[in-house]
């Protein structure tokens, strides 16, 4: 009689370990998944930076006198926007 409860307890422990193992396997990221994640982070950071820098160069080119005011200002804005994009993406996709 005493063997049955211990067998049931052992069976429950084994089932729990199997569930934990399957959940860990499902949550593990592959190398390709990690590469895609890092590539996405790079694009989220670089695109606003490059786009706004290009816009700043174009606006500065319209001015007759040489000025880099718009370029630097929009570059810093792109840097901030890119950093916020990366932060929000990481917070949403752990």
C-alpha cells in the first residue's frame, strides 16, 4: 500500500519535469532567431539616425551660408528616437 503513493508522487515529479523541459525547449531561441532579433534592433536604431541626418544635410544644403546646425540637431534627434525605439522593442519582446 505504501508503494503506490510513492509511485504516484514519483510519477507527478516526472510529469512536472517533462513539462518544465518542454517549456524550456519552446522558449529557447535559435541562432537564427537571435540573429533576426539583433538585426531588428540595429534597424530600429540606425534608420531614424540615418534618415534624420540625411534630412538635416538636405536642409543645410538649402541655406546659402555653410551651416551644419540642422544636420547636428537632427542627428541627435535621430539618436534619441533610435534609442527609444530599441528600448521599447526590448521591453515588449523579452
